[in-house]
């Protein structure tokens, strides 16, 4: 079985900085693509967490339905809220539960997501 391509899309600074995937994911939408949506939930995000959650929901809604999306947060540690799934309701429920607190474990996130 072929391993899916995986993209890491961090939502930092209230969802304003999103890593460019370099290609049009819509053109590659298939079972061979997985996206990991990573949201900074450290204390520095307190004022921007609402905007980050809105951006995350918008991103999830904009992705083709056959692209599996995983959801992870990072602050003091990395938390996997959802492994890659095509069930958008699971993702929106998990996004709604996100709060901001703690420090930033960005490097741990990159290792976990990959």
C-alpha cells in the first residue's frame, strides 16, 4: 500500500500565516493526500484563538471531501485531536473545543505531524 503524501499546515498568528503547499492540493485530491492542520494554542494566542479557529474551519470547509485532514494543537506539548479523517463534523467539533494556554512546542509539533 502506498503511503499518502502528508502536508503540514500550521495556523499561526490567528491563522494569518499558512504554509504554501507549492502545488494546488485540489488538483491532487485523492486518497494519496493527507493534510495535518496544526494550530498554535500557546498563551500568546489568547487574543487570536478565535480567529485561528475561524481560519481552521474555513480551511477544512474549503478542502475536497476526499482529502483526509488531521488536527493537532501545540502549546507546552503536542496534542493529536484527530488523526487524518474525511469526517468534517469530527474536525469542526474538535476545532470548537480548542483553547489557548501554555508555552510553544513548535519543534515537537513538526516531528509529531511528520
